[in-house]
């Protein structure tokens, strides 16, 4: 098999025989080392004219890898291709060696402008160091000088492009033992440090004077504006202190409290995990103190309980229960204290509604608390909470609006002269857990307390008068009274002829409007005394004499 002739009409020699990778079927697409010279026709289909190393076969290269075979029937076309892509005239064999040198930078062959040479060229002189590459002729096609000119690349990884990255020590500056010490300059003054060395002292002084003047003007303007905005402010005002009066007028609250408070003590009760506080009033110089029964009842019934009296001076003393009267909520305790302050007892019968009164005690443990009020009512029958089934605690109370709270029990209610007119004992509340004062306080009249306390001190107890009946409060729409429910056989009422269903309207001269008032009216008399009972029986009024 022979190949087509070249444009010169030469015949291929034996070396033109097709071998693997050189020629096949008269037209071959040259590949690899067999292709020695290729010319690109600039078309996008990538056709090329290939010349084998040992023949002159013309090949049409395609990027898709297909080979175009040409037979003898297409010699005319081949000649036309050979004329276009064949070897130039006068050239024997293949094309010259491919230039494998490095790309030459643009404009390398042109000489630099004289102005650039003067500005950036090498300094003149015999010892001048060249900072530029040596100039080469324009036709010098050698590539640029290799940067790695010596063997330093093998020892300096920064100059070796093939050196791998690795971690090294910190980039610290090497210490130089022989380095000369830096000279110490002169110290600068404050003016030189802040303003430099170009400011004259006179200019600095002038600047300070101007700053002071501006500050003074601003202060004056601000003061004037502030004074005009708020004319109520007087910076020059001075309050003259007034000497307080050392003497309180007689009968004042301060005068009364100062004289009575030392005679009122706090009573502290402790019985295991239970305890409470109350108040008491010193009755005698030998340490007898009157208080309420409900304050000391636990101490009287529990031998483990301890009771202490705390005086206004802070002195403490153990207290012992002398006796109690549950029916009137009165009790007496005794302390062994030398010369205590004794309260002055007044007359509750002289009280009138509207009289001023003062309550002194220890509400909620706050010793020496003083509150002021008036007498709201007198002879007010009030039933107290019964501490035992046998007791029938009803008092003919003094009602006051002076604040009385838990802890005030057993404390003093005094008039404006400082005399004790009652012993505080109870308050009326709204219920629902509200235990504070609402202006409804009650005290046991001191006339009753004096009689009962004296009996307790002498005998340890007190005996009340008793009618021997049970009654309830009734009304017929026009009159109120106490209706007898039952009569105890052999009692005072039974002996006097009182019957069940009788309605008691009065005891002596005191009207009876309720069952509680019947109790307190009878207790006003001593046992053995005779009283007159006004009753209504089946619509007929009767008067009965009853010996208590």
C-alpha cells in the first residue's frame, strides 16, 4: 500500500510503509510521537495537516477521533489539500524543532525610554550596583534568567518552590548583646508635652485668662436663667430653730403617757411550743399586777408554762398567778420587785360618753404603745369568748374608739388625768380573719376590777351574785327584755316566785333589754342583797323581790 505523492511529486520510499501509529490506508490522523509537525488552520473543528516522521502522507485531523480515509479516487482533492497544507517550497523533510522556550514578555526587545532609564536606571559610577537584568539584543530568544541561580534553594525553604510547609519556632528577634544602648533624651515639661515647643508662655497665660472669663460669664448667665425660671427658690433662706417646750400641759397625751406607762408591764407566756403576750397594770407597791384571765389561763393550767413580767425600764421578773375570775376575765399575778411604779386607779362611774381616754399596752409585742380615743359608750353588755364550759363571761364594758389590738389585753385605759378607768380586754372585728382594730374596743370598768382584784388578792377568787335562771333576749316590737327559759329549783328566782315565760324588764332602776344585760345587772350587787325584778307575766306587769 502506498501513500499519495506530495506536492513536489516525490514518491515515498520504503520508510513510508504504514506502521502502527504512522500511516493506515493511505491517509492517517497522526498521534503521539509519530506526529512531528502540525499546522492549525484556525477553524473550530480542529482539522490539522500531519506529516509522519518517515513519509509524506497528508492527514486531516478531527477532534472527535474519526479518521478520514482517502483512496486513489480522490487524488485531485488530495492535491488541493497538499497545495494548501503541504510543505513550503525548498524545505526537505519535516518542519523545524518546536520552540519549547518560555514565553517572552511583551516588548522585551524594545529599548526603554531615556526618561525611564534616567529615573530607574543604574546609578552612574564605577562601584554602582546593578539592579536590573543585563540588556539583551532584541533577537535574543532565550527565556528569562532562572531565579534559582545557585544552590541556596536546597538549604533555604523560602527560595525552594518544591519545599513543603511545616511548623517552626516563633518569629522572635534575635538578641544582640553588642547592640549599643540608645541615648536618653532630655525630659519634657508639661507644656512641651501637651502643646509642643512652639507655644509661648505669654500665649498660654492669655489662653487661661480667656477660659476663666468665659466660664465666669457662662456661670452668671446660667444663674440668671435658673433664677428667673423658678422664682420660688430662695438660696438665702434660713430656718430659725424654735426651742421646743420642755413642759407638757397637764392632761396632754404626752403628760399622761409619761406618768402611766412605767406602771404598765408586758406579760410574756411560754409553754413548750405555745406562747403569747399581753399586758398588765401594777396595782400595789408589793408587786400585784392585774390583767386578763385569757392572758394567763395557760400559765395557770399548765405547770410547764413560764410567765415573765417586763417593765418599761426593760427589767424582767418571773410572775406567778394569784387567782382568776373567768366570768369577768380578770386575773391577778404577783412579781417580787422592790418599789415598782404603781398606777393610780380612778372611778369608771364618773365617765361620760365623749370623755377622752388613752390606751397603753403591748399590742403585738410592741411594749409601751400609746393610742388615744374617746369613750364611745358606757355600761355596754358584752359577752366574751368562754374559756371554759362553766364560765359565763359577760362584762358591763366601756366602749372606746382608741385603737386596741391583740396584745393590748390587760393594759390600762386611762382618762385625761392619768387615772386608770378600765382594763382593756376585747375588740369587735369584721370577721373573716380580720383581727385588727376597727374602732370598737371594750374595757372592764375599773370599779368592777377593783372589787374583783381585791377579793382575789385576799382570797384567791371572787363569788358573783346569781339569779338562778336561764334567759334569752326577746322583743314584742315595742319593748325589749329577757325571757326566762327555765328556773333552777331552790335558787333565788325560784324562791321569789319567778316562773318560766316571765319577761324581765328591769332590775331595780336599771332597764333590761337583753339576756346579757340581765346578767351584768344582777352581778352589780353582792350576794345576799335583795333586788326588785319588774316582769311581765301573760301580759300583766309584776314586781318580785329576789334575794341574791
